[in-house]
């Protein structure tokens, strides 16, 4: 693997975080093998071969391996080989000398439990003696009657990659041979549900399979994960960080980490479109490429500090986390967003990683939103549109980091032509009942809140009724960012000083940046009547929005 640290360099250590709903940490269902079915008189699976699953030996065993069986043309070069360890006759008896012309040449090997995992038939059955046909005991079973397919952290994944993954020239995939790893769990996909301190699905870990048991982490979990990442990197012992998450959302989390984590080491994210161990699984290579990228030092400047920012490494490409999105559930199903840049490096194939360009946006140690410079308290808003909006103090940071309960609530709304007609033919904020209801809900439960409007490109405006409702949000203290629809290919231009122009960000990325900006700047100054602000109130709001705009222009 190109990217091995130079001779004499300290051995790098990498922090690996298991995140939520991570297909890259998801193994196929454990299904009872035909070996077990035949042993116990159960119906067989109509398949030519048994699937083999990585498992551990309980005791040493001697195995005879048929010589020249590793490749169909191996025997053609038999004269290049040393003699086998012996031969087996037709009765299966071992002989150190060839007993007859029809004896089978073999190698003798003793396999030990401490060798590591071996691919073996899966012999387990259900408690009632029946075969496992899927991960749950029965279809749509409750969590107590279902096994888990997601790994609780990445240690088993990395072990299996190095144990079974082959580099191009027949050597093991390079993981522990080039770096050391520490494994962490931040809103992980799998959990320990037995014994003292049992973890709970949907509260301590977050899986999407079995599909009827799907769960999602919330804003408090993001805050806790952020604080954990910052704490781990504060020790200064890691050369980089790998974050493993589900492919539809890894881009959001990595962009968030790149905005708020104060570190000079690379932060890279990985995902998979297909489960680990499955046919053409892509996640294993992404992990190896991430190690290659970190160990190579290509992301570092002359001071040894990361110059790229948080990125997502998939399909042998390195994407800036700000400028990538998943568009399809297949390898290669990632695209650059925003119409500019996006791919910051190529993993180099047989050669070292190569940078293609450097992002100009601020990130990690240069970010104005990094956790170490966020204030401990910012202004928020509370009340209702009917009774009035008041300013409240919001504690946003303590000794642990971000206060989970302070995490901002940012809602995405989307413009579409041919909205429902108004009763009197005139657009009104009241016509947007969902937005008005969300404004009131925010005032009741989320002192820090805002909106992202996905509107028409390039100005990112919506229809008059939606514009009016979002204006009410602004003057109720909740900033609104305007971006173009879908994967916009250009910049959103600012046409109203009350709104933030979201540059070339997608709506999901604008939401992430607005959340971080709210933790730094707090709510906008509310008007006495958000439906009818005065000129002075408009001016005060425009001044506050300008501070938000500066962050969106640079991050």
C-alpha cells in the first residue's frame, strides 16, 4: 500500500468512530447453513455451496489442503514448487511419501484459535430448534426477538478487512501493518442489549435493519457525539479520524464535524452502498483508502496541519464534505454539489493519493464555528406569534462541550410552482400553515431555530405566500437561509437583506451550517409584531443577518 509512513516516522494512531445506520458496519443476516440443517434434519437451502461466515475456532484442528487448488492454472507450474507435505490415499490416510499415482498431494496445517477468524459454515439454530432464515426469529418480530446485524463498533470490521481482504499483489490489506487504531462509539449502529447497563435501540444505538425496527438519532445525540470527538482529538495522540455512517447522511455529519471540531488532523468519513461481506461490498476498500489517505500525509501543509478539511472518501475519490451528496444506492452513486470543485483528491490507484485542489472555505482549526471559540451563552427567542416574542438567554456550551438541549432546530421548506390558491386571491403568510405552525412550535420548544428555503435558482426565492411566512420567521428571531433547489449548480444571490443567501450549498448542508451559526450568533432580534416590523426593527435585523451572511460566505 502506497502511503506507508516514512522510515523512522512515529507510528500513526487513528481514531475510528462508529456512527449511526452504517451499512459499512452491517453484515448480512446470519442464516443457518446446510451443514447444520443436514445434521439436524432441517429443510435444506437450494444452493450449490454453503455460505461461509467469519467465526473463531474453539480448539486447534489439523487440516489437509489439496495442493494446487488455489488457482485453476497452478498445477501447470508444478515444477516451480517444492514437494507437498505428503499425500492422502483413497481411504483418506496420510502418507509422507507418495503411496500411489492416484494419491492426492496435500499440505498439512494446524489451525489455532489464536490465528484469528476463519470462514466457516454457520451452525447455529433458533431456540426452538428451527433454522435461522433471517435476522429475526419471525417476520416483524419485536426487538427482543430479533438479532442485530450491525457491529457495535468498528473493531470487528477492521479485523475482518485485514484477515480476509487482499491487496492487489496478494498481501493482506494494509491496516495494522501501517497504523494503530482506537475504536469509539458515537451514536453507533449496534448496541449491547444484555446484562447490566443494557443499551436501548433508538436511544443508545441506531439501526435501520430489520426495516420495521428502524431508528434515527436526534440533535442531542449529535451534540454528544461532537463533544466526544473533540475530547478524543484534544489528547493530541491521533494522526487522523475515521467516521463510519450510513451513506445517505455521512455527508451531513462530516460537514458538521468540519465546521465545529477544532483539530489540525484530517477528519474523513466513510460509507458503503452494500453490506460488509456481501457481493461486491464497497465499504472495505473505502476504509483502507481512508487509512492510506491519513497515513500518507497528503492532506497536511508545511506546518503539519490539515489543509483540506473534513472529507468523504468513497469509490477511490476524496470529496470535500461540503460539496458531496449521495444520489443513488450503488458504488459510484456520489456526486459533487454546487457546480464547483468537490473532488479534492484521487486515491491514486497503485500510487499515492494526489490532491487535485484545495478548498477555500474555512474548516476545523480555521473555522469561525469551531467548538473552542463558540460562546457559552447566546440570545434565543421564546413566546408565540399571538402573545409576542421575547429574548431569552440560552446556555450553549459547558465543560463537556455543546449543551445538548441547546442544539438548534432548523427546518427545510421547499418551493414548488402552482401552490394552492388563496381565498381572496392575495398571498398571505397565514396561507403557509405548516411554516406558521413550525414558527410557533419553535418559540415554544426551541429557543434557537431557523429555516432553510429551497427556492428557485439563482435567487432562491419562493412564492409570495411562502416568502411572507418566512419573513414572519425572520422577524420572530429565526434566521432563514435561501438556497437553490436540488443539486444547485450555482450561487444563491441575496436580494433581501432580511434573508441569508446560502451560496452554492444544498438545503441539507445549509441546514447544518445554520445550526452551527445559531450556536455562535444566537437568534435574530425579534420585532414586536413579526407580521409588521418597523423600519428600525428591519434595520436591526439586517445588521444581525449580515453576521450570518459572513459565515455563509466563508464556510
